[in-house]
C-alpha cells in the first residue's frame, strides 16, 4: 500500500480533532484533498534517509508543510495557518510522546530517571542516528542535556524556505511535551531557527528551582 494511502485517513482524523468547531465536514474534506495535492507534488523532493524513523519524520514534515500551504491557499493568513498547523501537529505529537513516557515509567519510579529514559527512547525512535545526530552534554544533577547537530525535518523546511513553520509546528511543541513528561525545557537555539545546533536542557520539575 502506498504511504499516502495510510497518511490520508490519519490526516483526516488529526484535522478533524485539531479544527473541531472551525471547519465543517465538507471543508475538512476539501482541506485534506488540497493537502495531499501539495504533498504529492513535493514527494519526489523528500530526502531518502537511512533510517525508518528519519524517513517517517521527513514525510510528516512534508505533510505538515503541505497542510500549511493548503490553508494559505484557502485564504488563511500565514500566521493563522501556522497556528492551526501547530494545533494539528500537536494532536499527533502528543500521542507519540505517550509511548516513551509509558515505557520509562515501567522501568523506574525515579522521576529524574524516567525523564532521562523517555528522552533516550525518543532519541532511539524516531529521532535516532544516523538520520539525527545528537550529542550528550554535561549538566547539573536533575538535568538531561544534549545537543542536536543534525535534524532532517529542519533541513526539509529550510529547503522550502519555511523555517518559521518548522519552529512553530515542530520545535515549539517540545515545550508542552516537556510538561507532559513532568519537566520544563530550556532551549535557546534551534537548527530551524538558523543555529548550528538545538540545545536541549530538560529539567525535572522537582529539581528546577
């Protein structure tokens, strides 16, 4: 089965939940159709990554960008399209984040170790090497610290001159994700924002003064 056939019902479900009250069923069908028209035009440009996780994330990035472009094509302002796109992306990202948290909770009761293990699970899949390059950084006790040196999602958005959409619809979702994991996130730099690295510093809430 072609990947697009799997993504279409998923996008329809996500769009319905994210835009509930803002679009009726016929409008959502038009939006989904327009999204996949954009997506299929750009699919040949999607980089072929070496790992399944990286390939999956780049295709989701392409779908996210297509969703944003479809909204703009319907007359939605770029700022509003970014807001709605971030809402849709969060519907999926929030569900993805439940698995690492649940697996980490099965292995330890220590909150700091749960945070460390949840981030490591995510760094194994879907954000694993060699598609993603992440380096551990020394940090104070209670802090999980690493730098991202390569992000294929950021590369995809920057290639299409839509880095700001990446920041709003992917990067910024790490902050509510941290709250889901009983933590706060400090990050000053992002590759999508033009830096050479993303500096992730996760603080468990009990250790953050």
